[in-house]
C-alpha cells in the first residue's frame, strides 16, 4: 500500500541474533515505499553480513565513522540529516547503555547522538536474553533513553535463541513495520478512548450449533488499528473471528449479542467514541437446549422460535453518557439495497450523529469495501478501496466531528 512512501529510514543494526530478522524488516520497509540506509555496528556484522543488507536495501551499508566514501568524511552528519527516522533493530543491551551515556565511539551511536533531535526521531527495538532485559542496569538505561526522547518499542515474550523463555525477544518484522507506520500517523485521536465492536455474533441453538452471519470482522479490526495509530486508546469487542489483534489494541472476545452488550456497557462508560461495526444478530433462538438436539429418525424437524436481541447501538446511544455529549456514537448499517434510504432512517431511529452504510454482500469477508457516511448535514461516499484505507478515512472523518477537537 506504500504507507511509508517518501520516508527515508536509517535502519541501525547492533549485535544480536535478531539481526536475521532485520533483513526481513528491511525488505518490508522498502515494500511499503520507504528508502532504507543500513548502518551496522561491528558486532552486528558478526551476525549478518553487510552484503545481505546492501543487496536488500539497494545501498552500500555504513559501518565506520572513518569511512572515506563520504566526500566530507562525516557519515554521522550526512546520514542523520537525511533521515525521517532512525530505527535501531535489533537494539542490544550494550547499545542502549551507550545511548544512555551519550557515547559516540562508533558510527551508529555517533549518528544517534549527532541527529537533530527535534526532527529525526529515534526508535529502538530491544532484543536480548531475558536476564539481560530484566537487569536493573538495562531497565535504568532504557528509562534514561526514553527520557532523553527515544521511543522504546515493546519486546516480545517467548522462546529465545539461547534456549531460555521469557521477555526480550525482538518484535517480529511485521510488528515493527506496524509500529513504524503507527509512529508516522498523525495523532488526530490523541487523548480519545475509542470502543469498537467487530465481527458477527453467534447465537447458540444447542451446545454444538448456532446461528451466525458472514461478517469477517475485517472492517472493525481495520478501524481499531487506524484509531490506535491515530493516538487513541482502543478497546475492541470482537465476536468469533479468526483475525490477529492489531498492535496496542485491547481485545475482548465475546460470542452472543447479549455477551457483546455486557462487554460494551462495561467499557462504554469510560469511552469517548463508540464505533459499532459488529454485525449483531437481530434475533436469537428463544430457548437454548442444554444438550445436543438429536435427530430421532421420525422425520420431524425441530421448531425454532426466536426472540429479539438487545439493540447495542441504540442502548449505548441512549445512555446518559452519550446523551450528555460525552460519547460520540458511530453506527454501521449493512444493507442489501436502498443504502441511502436505509442508512438515513437507521441514523434517526438509533439517534446517532454518524451512520456508516455499506452493502452486506459486497463487504462480508472482502478485503475492500465502499462506505456511505450519513450525518445531520447530509451524506458523503467513500468510494471502493481497501478496508485499511477506508478505516483511515473514517477515523479522519470522526476526528473532524469530535467537538473537543474542533475547538
Ligand atoms: C551469540 C551471541 C548472541 C548475542 N545476542 C545478543 C542479544 O540478543 N542482545 C544483546 O543485547 N546482546 C547480545 N550479545 C552480546 C552483544 O553482541 C555484545 O554486547 C556486543 O558488544 C554488542 O555490540 P553493539 O552494541 O556494538 O552491537 C550476543 C553475543 C553473542 C556472542
């Protein structure tokens, strides 16, 4: 999608086994449109060769402050001035210690120190053994570099190259890519607490069967990701879907509409924006058999009665928190025809400021979609695009409508 088009990133590698992941990270950054200049410490070159990184980045790798290839012989100045960001991945414990002290005895730490702090952010992706990570010296150094303006990314937990298990693994390349993209996203939802529902609900008939729908959750998950990237604290209440949780998003899994309502009502009180993307079942079986309903060979089919499910969007929109204007509610309508008429009517019926219409058959399970935004002023189409792009556009539209941000 070229989400990093026009960005120039200095990718610094310090010494650690996770250097092998930096090769993939380099590829992924370039695939997203960034240009990448690799700088390696001497220790990093023990783990992976500059040849690999040069081949992947398409640029000669730098590894020494004495490198005479630069006409002025000052790679630390030239490389740091060109960069939109410096990302050190992997960032060794030793490298953090050097940063914390402001050391500059090799090229990578030298260019970090020499960078213009106000316009070249420094992102660190630590990678180390769990004992090194937990050591007070490392934690002290990390706190110091964060205080000095670096962004310290999280570490993963799990099996480590040394055979131990715990905290300190470097994030995976795709996770780091998500973090870099998030870092560059304008923070139009800073300070907002966004609650999103996504996916279908599952209404049980008996312990092994139930009624659900084709919603994949992709739209709601994309919105949760975009909202978090825009600076919001995001809670995602998800029906049964097989999608990875976007980074930095708090996820609550639910099954039925009633479960979803309970989870939403608990979280809505603290939220400032509610986006109801989930395709909630309108009805559920009136009774739920505790045991599997058996076919008895008589040819008789079971008779299912239905009761109406709670209307989650309307319930939240009519809560005191929303009525006094502390919660901005956004509804979704999945229709099969007459989108504008249905979406307009639904907006009024539910009492929400913004209703987003989409055609169910054209969105369920798809990676792209088209949206119709209906508010008190009228309507606006967001033409067919990937759900990722639509989610970013919708987040921008919501941000514009939030009273506190307009002031
Ligand atoms: C096999 C091996 C694996 C290592 N893995 C790591 C690691 O994952 N993280 C780390 O902080 N140091 C690790 N080290 C130690 C660093 O390579 C060492 O501290 C080095 O001085 C780092 O130099 P640099 O910060 O200039 O790259 C490892 C050392 C060896 C020999």
